């Protein structure tokens, strides 16, 4: 397992080792004993799977207060551009983002601590996206940032994005009360 700490505080890119033979492959996607020294001690509360089609953008989503979530993300099938935006006002990297391609082929994972907005765009025909969350979803704590916020200037690597009405109505980062 290879761990790369990213210049934006708290984000870790994880490159698990897959084992292949004539039967197929095996990949360990989480082991508390291995991960805790790198990402910290998390009692993950919820696992989610998202199925999305090409050019979909989901995000940028986050939760506030006690429902703020750290996430461990990976793609089971397909390819996505995964994006995390630092929204911690007191952080030296506030408003900066990190992006990485996650795929069923590279098996990369990205750990995103609480205090980040998260989203992804689908680069393949379809993608199955898995993520562990450190807190349960709470609709009252849910917030979003507009995917095309000009201050963030995120290159989602797609044209003609497919966006939910809710995400189209999200405010800009500068208009949020955090």
C-alpha cells in the first residue's frame, strides 16, 4: 500500500495493491489497522454507492456541524475525476482544491477529511463510485457549492455536464455562511 499526503491539509491519496491471477483479482479496500496510522482513527458510519453515467457531475457536497463527514472514496468500475475543495475558513489552503482520477483499473482511493466539499465527474461511459463516511447523512446539515464556481475554476475534464437541479441551484463558495 502506498500513501501520498497531499499539499492540501489532511487529504491522502492511497494506492492499494491488487493481486491478480488466472481467477481474477483481489483487493483489500479498508483495513483499520493499516489505515488508522495514516488517516487517523475513524469509526466509519455509512457506506454509499453511486451509479452514474458519462458527463455526470455530482457535487460539490458537504455537511456541517456534528454531521460533517470525512470520506474514503474509490471507484469500483469506470473512471471519475474526484475533487475535494478546502472549505475550512481557518485553513491556509481555504478555497483550494485537489483532483485526481480514480478508476476501477488504478484502484486509487482518496481520503478527504471533514471540512471539505466533495464532488466528482464521470469520465467513462458509466461509473460505480463507493465511499465510506465518518458520520451519518443528515438532510438538515447538507450543503453544496456550485460546481462551476468561477473562483474555484475547477476543470472537470468533461463538456456538456449532466447536473441535478439541486446542484445547479447551489451557491458560490464566497456566498456561503460557514
